[in-house]
C-alpha cells in the first residue's frame, strides 16, 4: 500500500450476512475491495466510499395540528446534504389531507429526489392540502 492509499473497513448492509469489507482507496480511485461474498458487496463499497448516500427520514409540521407527519426522501441523497435536507423539512409545513406517498417537497435541494409522506393523515378541516416551504 502506497502512502497515498487509505484503508477503509465497511460493513455491507445489502443483506443480513453483513460482510465486512476492506477497501483500499487512492484518491478518487478504489484500488481493491476484499471480504465480499457477492458482487453487491463490490458495488456497495464503491458507492459508500466514493459517493455515500442515505435515505433521510424526519417529521414535518402540519398546519393547524400539533401532530407532525412522518416523511422520507424517496431515494437516497448524498450524505453531505442530509443536514440541509433536514433543515428544509423543518422549515416547511403541510396542510391536510395527506395520503401516504404524496410528494411533500419536490426535488429537495435540487437533488432530483422528492420528500414523500410515509403515512396518511385525514383532512380535519376540509381544506385542500399541499406544502409551503
Ligand atoms: S457482500 Fe453480498 S453476501 Fe455479503 S452482505 Fe453484501 S450483499 Fe450480502
């Protein structure tokens, strides 16, 4: 291993086997991956080291209610944007009714990923729903 190379240990989360992956990185190149039992482990190592991303889950305020609505990003977003994504959700509110899967924030932070409702809440006030950011 050269001085520029970095050794990283990861646990693959793609299945319950939880393979322990040993990744060697040199700048923006993956030099080697070891410890995987299938190809998904290699792909996971590349993704996690070069462009880590996560599904974000949170609660959003509901206009006129003390009960928040649970939301999540529909796909993973880059890990470095998680804090800004949470701030965008906290700065927003939704009005009822909401159906599970409704888009609450479209294209959050220009990631191409929507924040969606993870549960339904009925309309208690008979007003139309949608979001205000
Ligand atoms: S490398 Fe393959 S077998 Fe191992 S945890 Fe990942 S998906 Fe499962």
